[in-house]
C-alpha cells in the first residue's frame, strides 16, 4: 500500500466534486471504497475513480465498489 493510493476524505474533497459531508455519508453507508486507520478514513483513490466512472455511465444506479 503506497500513500498516494489512498487519500483522506478531506484531501479527496479538495480535488473531487463531492463535499466532505457527502463523502463521509458514503463511507458510513459502506458505498465508499475506504479503510479506517483508527478514526481516520482513507479512500482508495483508484477504486473511487472506477466507481465514479461506472456511476457516470449509469446515473440511476447506486454506486458500489
């Protein structure tokens, strides 16, 4: 696991369309591809981008990783 493969929700929200609140909600709903290191949620950036691509192709579908 390399550090550039994962970003915190705060870091991801700065380069993503989704807000911190939306990303945290998706993490709570187990939709966001993430792992927890203590209290910190780390998002797998590669899987997240794949999820967004699938979601863009099928907007009515629930995003899953």
